[in-house]
C-alpha cells in the first residue's frame, strides 16, 4: 500500500509541474516541512512564519503544497492552511538547452555547468541531479518531453518545459542574474549558453 501511495504522489507531482501555475508564497505561521503530503510523514524542518517558498502548483495533494524553501533550497510538503500564495511565477518560455550536435546513441546527453558559487539542484521530470559550485557534469536523459526545475539556496527557482530530441547532445550553463526587488536583493534566471 505504501509503494502505491508513493507512486501515486510522484505521478500527481509530475502532472502538477507540467500543468500547474507556480507561485512565490510565504508561511503564515510556524509550519512543518514534511517529506510527504501526510501528517504522519517525517518532518524535514520547522519553518518560521514568513519563510519564502516556491510552490510548484496551486493544486494540493491531500491538502499539502509541494514546495521549495527558497532560503535553504530544501524541497518538501507544507499544509496549504499554513501558506499564503503571494505572486505567480511565470514558466520560462526560452529553452535553456543549447543543441551541440549528435551523439552515437538514442539517449540525450546534456552537459550542465553550474557557473555559480552556490550548490544547485536540477530536477528533470522525476530525476534529481546535484551540482557543487562551478561543477560541470554530463547527464544522460531519455528523449521526449521534459519538465525542469533548477534551484539554489536564496534563489527563486527557474522552471519550464522542453522537448529533447533522440540522439542529440545539449549544453546548459546555469548562472544567477540578480535583480533588485522591494525588500529582496535576489531573483534568478538561468539561461542557455550563447
């Protein structure tokens, strides 16, 4: 039963990334950041009031939002009654993946460069990749539709959708562009290499 529940949560989560509108949000009071959308799940962290969150979708699972704590870049679930949605965050309409040529196989190869001084988390569909500061990795990925979310501590996540072609090599250089906003000095954009 537990395996079915976890699988169902992952399916609902993947659908919400593709279809849902993402938001900046804040906790309205102290809130548990949980590892699953249920009251009995492990508490990953106790969030204070007014902690900034990235909410993947306004759709909930069992009354919980799937979120990233922007300050720490920790992902989890927070009950929707403890979260206030503040601002819609637009999905990127520009592909971060630059085609670099063909590969010898059918898989896609993506050379990802974390060109920042921060650790980075990259989620592609349901796979996670972690990068140290200034680290470069080549990852193999199945061709087809891809939803991605790139995040780092104290940076608003960058997300979107793209289609990766079979047998192609891509590159993506991750960097942070800082923009002043009222009360905050960070904002994030990751762009492909020119």
